[in-house]
């Protein structure tokens, strides 16, 4: 059954007049008659009966009318939902750490702007604990954090589990020193204290039986990368932030051991997650999160 034939039937069943239905549909009466005949042949049922100048629904027609009424009610809901989606408005504040803005959101923001041009988007760069506090205090609508967070009143959606921690050194230092001399001679550069990264870094040191007394904490993954490129020390960072330099040979992975995976999550207040705008933004972020991995 074609939807257009059912729509024609719906109008004829409503007006019980082929001429009036044709006028409402902007069809010719023969076109309406032909569509009804096609539908009757397909269903192997008579849908209308004539009595003098009047037209009535047959029992089969009554049954079909009840279904088409339900069907087109759903169609109207679908159309209404898409109209609302294309006309979303308001303000959405998204908070994430610097690394996420640098390596992921350049592929996501254009999609948000294209799909929701009437929504005012505010982007905030801050640390993980500040993101969490900002979500809890209604300062931010959506947060992107490393790891997971399960707290009363908050929703956590894991959007990635594929990134991993990698230890790198510049190609100059790698060429000049044996790997086992690098850490004793140069400081270990790691991200500033973070309740997500700290346990992973501790696990890494335990696996590698390394001493961590010579450590410099840096506030961003980009800062760690630049310090390593300038031969300041051995650095650890997320693989996504270092992949270009590793691929072109400027940075060399060392001390390879069991991969330590990094999860990434979207967090928001439970009371906000069902708001049309917030849910739409979360869906776009989820769908486009790993776009940069295929670039």
C-alpha cells in the first residue's frame, strides 16, 4: 500500500464525496477514483458503497478508516517533531577541557551550527572538576569529561573508550639516548593532578616499575606536547593529541606496555537530558565524536 493512496482514501472517507476530496487534495476526480480503485484491488475489498446520491463506507472501509486515522496522526506527530527540531532556539553552554576543544570539537561545532542556527552556543574550556561543579550548579548544560561520573541527579553517557595513554619523546632525544636512560636523565611530563588521570598514571608507573620523583605537571595536553617537542623531557598524553607528530616522526612512542584506555563521557543533569535542545546536541556530539579519527 502506498501512503499517497491511503491519504486519498482518508479524505474520501472523511467527506464521503469524491468531488470534495479531489478539491481538497488538488487532484482531478478521475485521479481520486483511480487511486481508490487501485487500493481496493490491492486489499481485495470494497471500501465504499453508493446509495442513490450518497456514498457510505463499507465495513472494510470502516476498518481501514480507523487505521488510517491512527497512521496519519503518527505522521503528523513526526512532521511536528521535525518542525520543532529545525526550529530549536535558546542557549546551550558546553564545557570541556582544552584537549577536547582542540582535537574533537572542530568537527562537531560546524554540525551544530548547521543544524541549529537559532541556538546560541557558548563554549567553555576548563578543568574536569570545574566542569562537574558547573553542571551541578546549572552553570553549564553539557560537559565533556575524561573517565566516568555517576552521581545522583546526573546522567553519564560514555561516548568513547578507544583513546589511550602514550608515552613519547622527541626524535632528537630518542636518537641521542638509550630508552632506559631517558627518564633518569629527563623529567617526566604529565597532566596536572586530575582524579581521572592520576590513577591511570599511577597504574602506568606501577606497570613499568618507574620512579616518579622527577615529575613536572603541565596544565594541558598541548603544553605537554610542545615541551616534549622542545626536548624538555619525556611526556605522557592521550594518543589523539599526539598522533600527527607520531605519524610524521617528530615524536617517538617509548616504554610501550599494556595499553591504558581512556574513556570519555558526556555529563548533564538528569532533569535537563530530556529537553529537546539538550538531547539534540548530545545526539550530534555522540554521532560526530570520532570524526577526526578518520581524517
